[in-house]
C-alpha cells in the first residue's frame, strides 16, 4: 500500500488516478480561495444551502434528458440542472432574509432542508424509472471518482482554473466589501453585484465539485481552507494564498490516498485531509494557535506573580500565594522559608523604585506613548531614555533601602 | 420657475425640486429614508456650502448617520434627490471620501494598518494594477498626517479606539477627495486623537476642501465648525453656526431631552 500511495502521489497510479488527483487539486485551490471571501464576509453557511439546493436540479435534469431520449448520464447537462436549482435556492435564501423578518440562518435552514428533501424524492422516483442509466446518480451525494471520464476531469480542471482567475481579478473589491461594505459603496463599488459575484463563484465551485466530493461535503472544501489559513496570518492576501494552497494540497493528497486502496471514498478523504491540516494549525500556529495562546497566557501570569511577589517583599508583607512563592523560589529571590535573599531584596527595591518612577513619569509625561505603555510589567527603561529616568530619580530623591 | 410659481406648484401637490446651487458640494432635496414604515429621515433639504466645516447635529435616533448614508447611496432613499458638486452621485463618487463609524467593521479582520489605508487607493488602482512603492509611500504619508506612521505594520485588532479612528481618517485622506463625509469621528476617542483629527480636518478646510461631520458633542460645535444642520428626523434648522446654533434651535431639536440648564452651559455663539 505505501508504494501504491507513492505511485498515486507521483501520478504513476494509472491514467484515471492521475486525472482525478490533478482535478481534485485544482478544485481544491478554487474552493479554498473562493471560500476565503465567503468566510471573511461571514456568510460561510450560505454555501451549505447552495450545495444542498443542487440536488433537485440533478434529478430534474436527469428526468428531462431521459424524456428526450438520452441515457441521462451527460455530466454538463446534470451540472447545468444543478446550477439552476442552486441559484433558485440562493435566491430563496436572499429573498427570505431581505423581505421577511426571518434572519438568514433560519432562511438557510429552511431552504437547505426543503431542497434536499425534494431532491431525495426525485432520486427515489428516478430509481423506479424503467429507462435511463440511473446507476451513479447517488454519487452526487458523497462524490465518486469511479468511472470518471476524461471529459469530466476537463470540466473540473477548466472550471477550477476559471474560478481561480476570477478570484484573483476581483480580490480587491471583494476584500473591501468583506471588510467595510459602507466604505465600499462610497468608493463606487456595487456591493450587491459583488455579493452576487461571490455567490456565483461559490455556486460554480460547488457545481463543478459535485461529481468529485459530493454536495454534502463540498462546503468543507470551501470553508476549512480559509479557516486554516486565518490561523497563520493577519493579512488578507496571504489568507487567500494559504487557503488556495491548503485546498489544493488536500485535494491532491486526498485523491491520491483514496486511489491507493480500493473502495476509499474520494470526497470524505479529501475533507479529512484538510481537517487534519486545520487541526495541526489550530494547535501549533504561532500567533492564533491554541498552544501559543496557552504559553503566552502562562508567561504573562508568571510575570504578574513575580512582580506582585517582589512588591510584597519590598513592603515587607507576607506572601501566601503558592504560585508566587514558587516563582520567587525558582529564581532564588527567596529562601525555602520565604525570607528574601540578598538578590531578592535588591530586585524588590528596584521594582518598588520603578513603580514610583512610573507614577511620577505618568504625571510628567501625559501623552499616550508613556501612560499608554504602563501596565505594571513593561520596564520603564524601555519607554523612557536614560536621561529622562535620571531626571525622574532626581525628583524622587534617594532610594530607601528595603528592610 | 421662480419662487412664487414653485410654491403654487407645491401647494397644488406637485413634487417640485427647487434647483440646487450648482457649486454646492452636497445638496439634498426632500430626502426621505425609512426602515420599515417609520421614516428615519423625513423630507430634509440641506445645502452644504463649499469649503465649509459642517456639523450634522441631533439627538440619538434623529437620523444623522442615516442621512449621511443616504447621501452616499449606502442606504436606499425612499424619495428625494442628492446632488454632489451639481451632478448626480454616481458621476462624482471619485470626489468623495467617507469615514464610517468605527463600530461598523470587524476589527479582527486579517489586515494591517497599511492595507486599510491602501484601500483608499483601490479606486485608483482598479482591478489589475499592482500596488507599487509610490502607492505605499502615499499611504505612509497619510498615516504620518494622523500620527500613525509607526503603526503601519500592526494588525488592526491591536489598535486602541482612537487609533482605529485615525486609520480610517488616513484611508479617507488617501482618496484625495474634495468632499469628506465623516460619521461621528470623535465618538469615544481620547483627547490626543480628538486633537489630531480636528487638526487634520481644519487643514482639509484650509486646502479648500469641504468637510461634513455627524457630530454629537454640543460643547465643541462652535470651536470646530462653521455651518450646522440641526435635525430630528425632520430638519430643524440649517445655517452658519453664528446664527443657527442657538439655544432656541437646540431646544427645538432636542425637545425635553436637553435641560435648559445644560444649554446655558454651552459655548453658544455671541448673539
């Protein structure tokens, strides 16, 4: 199996597997970058409604094609049908949210379930039809690569490339609309049209991704990559790039993994790969990751305890907090019996002195740069120059020794 | 049509727009906006004089911000007309800069201070042009004007409220407009920021640009502005601060909500 995976990764596992892997990578890039603006505009869930609303379109397109004498397997035809019903679903969500007193989340819930339910009814009816080639229609639910044709892969690859180009072209107005819609309007951007373009993009990605990952999971390809990317950067252009990369990589690796063993479903594997990337990022990302936050919090807590402890020593007060005692003992500022060492007394005196310096400095310099940086922890030497501190010391008088 | 004919026509129930003076940077005629069936702004006429500093003043819920947003096409108008530099809004968008309320955006958005200021240049950059060194320098120069050049690479979530407001102002400066519309630029900012902002606004006026602010602090009106528009859903009064910002007009605008004692303490223009 490992060699099978290697073959798949290097596109050596056969023509079909290579086709699927490349298609999935392009689709992942398109979905990741397109989903970025959806995520930044805080409308991630709308894509779920859009995805579920594709199902009745697939069913109706199949029936129409069979009625007109085809076998119903024509992929562009099925995708066209799904696009039409997805736009109807989208319009329904927007109409409910803007024209009634219902909020968008309620509209999404209603539209999603009604369209999906109707689609399932149609699929059931289709199974009982005597003509047409029904097998494989359920693969629109969870996606499948079995029996994928070259032309299917071309549709996915072309659509994915177009979607990426579209995102690059509209990245500026879309960023502006997502950040500040009022300002965007006042800059001459038509916000409604831009939202429509964004949803159109999401719909296109959903529709071309249907065959590969299925309508239930395609939303994950839109949302997980930008959410993952957000953990790594504070810049919109980089969120876009990283999301595209995460999406493309998960598509590629997921498709290769599913090709390396029989009967591994492609869509769910792609989603699991991107989820693994998300989980790693959530834990280990430097700025916004969970571990980084824990470490930062703990360090801050220790600094606060150290300062409180030193001030207590300076005032000759007893320390009861066990964490404070531990911090001071570890730095050998106090002995085991909590009596200050030589070093501890010196540092305590300095802390008290700095506290007095700060108090005076905040009176003398009433600007933000000085008083804004006072938090009890920032060393005064990092805010004021040496001669400024000397002047403050002169006004404070000689330091009092700590008993 | 002369005035007498206009009045006859409007008495007969016809909708008549009086011709606005073409030189006004912002003229509103019978502007009405409503959320649902309750008007937020009702039939307001106003003409902002060129190169002035105009304050829009009124109590909470008087429709001050709504008026500004309707003038910019951010909220739809129910009726009425807006002319900017004597032309319909769509033709003169590039001559306007807008500073929205600070609270209207998500400050956890993945963007840095410099990126926000560069947004003021998007109109100029279009879809395809790359951000070049001279664009960046212009953005830094705008940050310099509001005293924020050192913060260019900070994530916007790390800024204080006053600093956020300054960044928004810098973005508007980057647009290099002739008409500046600001929604509560002094709300909840520290004293240093208030000073920095008013200095920039006064320098804009000195550069022969027009500034319009939604403003809530009655105590500073006479110091900061030369023209006022008092509204409370309807227009109460409009004119130069010296003749319009009077105790009588304030009482009409605020009704019982503003105690007479409070008005007495205000620095009103000498009658």
